[in-house]
């Protein structure tokens, strides 16, 4: 609720030209300024706290509770307005159909929560305690009410929560374990009848009520996707923001300098939101206090002698970090380079060195992994932010999968060059998987588009060389998708079993470079073991 | 006397294989991995630790760097997403450029996902160590670019979390820009009447 009046431009008849102007006439202070307009402000920033909150679940789709059909079925948010002294009824709790005070009040828990059928498997955290609070408020205001709560489990694990739960029971609230299957309305009285299977007693019960409050859950705010792509953040499977580490860095985003506070990271109540806000402020403050930060030395370098001035690298850089003009050598602006490696994988003239993720280093890894019994192994290129982290998540969750995979980490899937994939096949890999972030979640804006393009070229190449293209696979696996990583590994193992020794031998020869592209030096040193 | 070949003879890798208590050693034959590592090209010492990240483990790395004149370090333990900063700092303290340290992920990517397959897990662990050691031979010291941090924070969202974070930052003397898409701050909390557990007003 704004503390001063604002014009709600969605409802105003129009200010350009002024269609009605009554408000300006009525305002003696001449405070209405129709010429005020949105402005874009630019500020330099050293740290960001993302606290974009939540959206409340809209129960319209759960028609069995009759929210759209019956006047006296309301949401817990609507309840808040009806019980609030500053609300439309000045805090007198009346029901919508006849403005009478209801005596038999029902609450349904988990509306839009813990329900995988509607894609909302998580617990919203706050609704149990909110309902308990509501029953206490009602019992306090109106000693004659009968509150009935329909629930699956009551989660009252916070400090002094159990005490509140007990007080609610002592105040006469009935707790019935079981969610209503159906709600009917008497068209005359507008009273409601709720049918519920009481799972404690095992009996089917009918309860007549004057009003039913749906204890609605919460969901990630709809702006989350926009903020997520602006700041290159990731989401967990329930759609909230993913933190850097669940125990060790619970308020840090994987993107440096970005921190989370409140609901947008996971459902939590006011106290926890305040705690997390404090933690975020302290993390952000520490960063601002340091004055300077070190940038990881993983940026791109261009060898001006080797550069053939083709401009390919500048075309693929998602950050515009490469300056190139026709006929000139390309130059990297180090402070702008994020180190994805898309340029390094694109340059056909070996002119780019990705510091700490060089061709030599990555090819040496591939060769070492495949030195012994390559036919038993699946080579997996995994990007640091999503699929490598997804594999970590599989580990943290102890999800088992076949031990045939061998992971090579790159910062971005766009770093994986054609040469790396071909070299894996030449070394005898039956299956190669390139994996990265889901399309919209790329940590490097959209570098993974280059991955997709390169894979297409590689599939064409393999096909031409008479190699089954499906032996090269592409998967997008997020940091939260440990399950998916394990599932993909199982599929890769099945695929591996279909690859014969003859195929592998044929591939080794079919993919030999026509003109030796890898300089002798690298081959010699890397192959020395 | 023949002059020593430049690259090959200069590489001196130390490999540190971590048990992580039983987290890794429970599923991987760490003793066998250590023996295997010792025979890899460029490796001059291979050590098995119970907990490499703990002080005794880190000291062992530092001592070995000095004793064996190591110029590359491979830590075969957990995910670099957890302990890369720890071990980079560790080798730095022993005088090595932090980019000369490489990790092999034997825990999240191996022991934790292949319990009950000791042979498969051990083979995989050996490959991961071989891969890290092969990569280590090509590692180069790197200098990090240092950039100034603008001393101003942005808080996106003016609900209870955003307000609290802004106030705390401001109390600590930082400039804060708070953005809110609605005409007023307060968010969802301002739409509530009383809040639990104290049953007092939300605003
Ligand atoms: S792609 Fe390679 S050769 Fe082409 S401009 Fe970039 S660095 Fe130079
Ligand atoms: S493409 Fe990636 S690595 Fe290359 S300059 Fe741009 S940001 Fe840096
Ligand atoms: S270094 Fe990693 S694997 Fe080793 S004890 Fe520490 S946490 Fe465990």
C-alpha cells in the first residue's frame, strides 16, 4: 500500500492527451503531474542482492475446491484482507455471500503445494503456520467459532511453532488429517459441504461449513526468468534460484557478486527472510569493502602472429570482448572476457589460447582417459556451471549410475572444439557426450548456441566419414539435475554397448586428419606417456 | 654430458590421493590409485591422505612441494567446485603459482556414485588421476587481473528481504540502490494482517 497516492496507469482513462483530468481538478495541492513518465537510470554497481520474492498460487485450476464457483470459498490472502482492521470490512470477519459473520470456518492446507500432479511437488513452508495463526486470531476475536483444518501433515518445526500449534488445538480447532475430495454449495444458504477421507480414522466424513479458506502455496515470481537470464543465474527443479552451495555458500549465487535474500531462493518465512537478508548484506558488504577483486585467469589470448584476421572469434563472442576490423588482427579486451572459450574453439588457425583451458591441456586429458581399454569408456565433456555441477549433484544425492563415464571439465560447452571430439574418437572412444546448460540458462549469455552449431557440423562430418553420428551425443543438464545426469549416463552406457570393436577401429582411421593440423610438438609431448 | 630436455625433465608432479575418511576410500582402492599415480609420467611423488583438506593434509602438500621441488600438484579428492580455492591457497603458501594445481574429482564423480562397484570405481579413479596428471604437465602459471569494485550495491525487490538487506548495507556505510516494480515497497508482507509466531502486525 503506497503511502502517497499514485496514478494507476492501467486504469486511468489516459493522460496523453488528458482524457478526464478530474483528479487534477480535485487536488488542491496541484500534486498531479501528468507529464511525469518512466525514466531509465544508469548506475554503476559493485554487488547485487536479488530479493524478488514470490507469487502467490492462484487456485483457479484446482476446480474441486470450487474457488471460482462458490462465493464463500476464499484464499488465505483474501482472508488477510477480511481480518485486517485496515481492510475493506474494518477487520470484521464476514463472508462474501451475505456479509454475515461465519461461525463454522474450514481451512484446506497444501493448496498448490506438495502436489506433483500439478507440477508443484515442494512444500511452501509457510502455510501451516499461517493457518495456525489464523485459527488463533479467529478464536481470539470470536470465542464462538468452530475452526476445522484439513491437512496432510502439520509442519511446525520452527522456534515456538509447536507451542502455537498446541494452543490452536486447546482453543478448540479441529485438525482432520485428509484433504477434501469435493466441495458442494447449498444454492439457498450458500453454505458449503466438504467431503473428506479422514486418513486417521479411515472414514469418509462430511462437514458443513459457512466459509472455506484455501491455504494457498507460493511459487517463484514470474519475473524470475528475466532476472535469471540478466544475471546468468540458475534454478533448482522447483523453479527457485539455485545457490552456490547448499551448506557452505547458501546466500551466494554462482555468479560472483550476486547474492540472494528471501523467498526467491526457496520458500521461507519472515524470520528466515530477515536472517538471509542479513547474511546477504554481510556477504555483499564484504565484497564492497575489499575494494578490488581478482578475475580468474581463464581469459582468452590471441597470438597476433598466428591470427589470420578472419574475424570468426569476434562473431561468436557473447560479450563483444573481441575487437576486430576487416583486415586487422583481432584483440581481446581482457576485462570484458568471461572465459567461455567459444572463440578458442572457433578459431581455425590455432591463434587463440584459452588460459588454463588450453587445447594442449584438454587434448592431453582426453588421451590420458582413453589410453587403456578405450572401448569401455564414455567420454563426457561437461561445462563447469551446469552439467559438471549436475554430476556433482548426482554425487551429493548418491544417485548411482554405471562407472563407464569419464568427465572432462570445461568452463562452457562452447569451449569443446571439433578437434577435441574428433581426437576422442581417434583414441577409440565408443561414445562422446558434450553437455552444457539448458539453452536459456547458459552461464555465458548464449555461448551454448555455438555448441549446438558445432555439434551439427560434427554430426555431418561423422556421417560423411561413415561413422554413426549418434555416437556423438549432446545433452543439456542443469546444476540441479543430478537425476537427469545419472539417467543420461545410463543411456550412454546402453549406447556404448552397441558400438563394436570394428566400428571403433574403422573410426580411428576414418577420422585421421587429411593435413596434419595438430603441430608436432603437442602430439609428441602429450603422447609421451 | 647431454643437456636435459627442457619440458619433460622440468615437470615434477606430486599427486595427493584423498581418502576423505571413508567417503572415497569406502568405494575406491585409494592405495592402488596412489601406486598407479606414482608411475605416471612426470610424477615424482604420490601420497595418500586421510583428509587432504585438513591441516595435516595441507601441510603434507606444502612439505612435499619443498622436499621434492614439485612444480605441479594434483589433488585427487572432491569436486573443484568445493575445494579448488582451498588447494590453490595451499600451494600458493608453499610458493607455487595457484594455477599449477589440478584436481581429480574422486568423490562426487566417482566414489559416491559407484558404491558396491569397487573395481569399476577404482579403474575410473585411476583414469581421472591420469587425466589430471596429463593436464598438469601442460599447466602454466597465470597472473590474475585485479579490478576495482564499485562501492555501491543494488538490491532488486523491496519486500521484507530487500528492505532488510538494504538497511543493513546502508547501516554498514554502503551506498544502496533499491529497485521495486510496484509503486510502494513492502511486498507480500505488507498485505498480511498479523504474522506468526509473535501475532503482531506486519507493518
Ligand atoms: S578466429 Fe582466429 S584467426 Fe580469426 S580473427 Fe580470431 S584469432 Fe584471428
Ligand atoms: S568468446 Fe568467450 S573466451 Fe572468447 S573473448 Fe569472448 S568471452 Fe572471452
Ligand atoms: S579434500 Fe575433499 S575429499 Fe579430501 S577430505 Fe577434504 S573434503 Fe574430503
